[in-house]
């Protein structure tokens, strides 16, 4: 049902609970997006939404968040690459689209500043890997971006919070590229999204 439904009338969490089990909620995003880990018919999925339309705290209003999700769909559908998380379906709802992705095993390499020094964090454990293993990951991330550049996509807001790494299988996955632009663009928003650690001066 999650993979074949095109539209719903319920709020996303009500719909998701009606067809499966929500086992994780990701509700601490600066973007205002609200995402879910969902089990349906024994399979796990990651479902991303634009969050509560009434939430005015994020930088972008709800319409802006919806447009970024649609942009993420365009990017994912335009580029077939092994490290990109696979998009299975898009379901329209009164609260905007639900993007149904595969569930990926791994740990987010981006961690809050206060945890960056913790040797148990994924961030520090990744930094402690042998150089050859890190270079293999970088090669894959660079290869994805060569492919995206060839398709006309300009990277924006790429940082370690976009990277999921499975330490057991040594596989990297890239996600959350919703702010990438198709072709050159003019900055009309002032300070762009992203951490100053990764931004050009």
C-alpha cells in the first residue's frame, strides 16, 4: 500500500499508523521537515514530509519546505547512483508530499557540536578509520557529484549530516540533497543553509 498509493486525505502520521507501525520519529530538524521510520508488511521505510503546515518556527514556511521536497524528488529521479538513497514512491496529501525511501542501515556522521569530541560518536569513529577506507568513501561521494554535475545539478548544503555510514559493511549512503539546484542560480535568501564549517568564505 505504501508503495502503490498516489494520494491520501489523512494527515501523514494518521495514514502511516493505519497501514503499519511507526518505529521512529525524526522531529528535531532545523528544516521543519518531519520524517518517520515505518514498518509495513515486514519491510522498513523512511518517510519524509514537510512537517506541520502550521509550524512557523523553521526558516522556510510550509510551502517552501514542500518545494524543497519536490526538488529532492526531481534530483533523485534524475540520477541513478548506488550511494543515493532509493526513492520508492511519492504520496500526495493535504500537508504536502510523503517521500517514501528505502530504510538504510547506518549511522549519521553529522553529530551536534557538543558531541563531536566524543570518541564513541559516529563522527569520531569514522575519523579514526584507516585512510584507505575513508578514501573509498570519498571516491563514492565524489563520483555521485560528478554524475550530478553532468546532469546540471549544483551542490548546496552538503555536509556530514547528509552521510550515513554502515561501519559493518563499510557502505556510505548520501541523503537530504533537497537544496541542490538544477543549473546556476543566484542567492536570493541571504545566508544559505548549512554550517559555516563547510561554507566558502
